[in-house]
């Protein structure tokens, strides 16, 4: 679970940066709009939080 949390956090940070750059330049990245990328980042952050809480519960 710790690894899943770290992967979720890294994916979230990377997709958030890509989403912000995409929104600032008004260009989609690989055909995906910036709103979808930032929503994916939010999902990754939620996954990371859930995985972290599952590890702390032991």
C-alpha cells in the first residue's frame, strides 16, 4: 500500500503540472484537454490519501 500511495502521489504531481501547462498554453496534450488531466490528478491524489490512511490503520 505504501508503494501505491507513492505512485499515486507522483502521478498526481506529474499530471497536475502537465494540466497547468496545458491550460496556460491553451493546447491539449496528446489530444486530452487540460480539464480531464487535472481531474485525473485529483483522482490520483485521492488514491494516494486513501492508500496512506490504509497503511496507518494497522
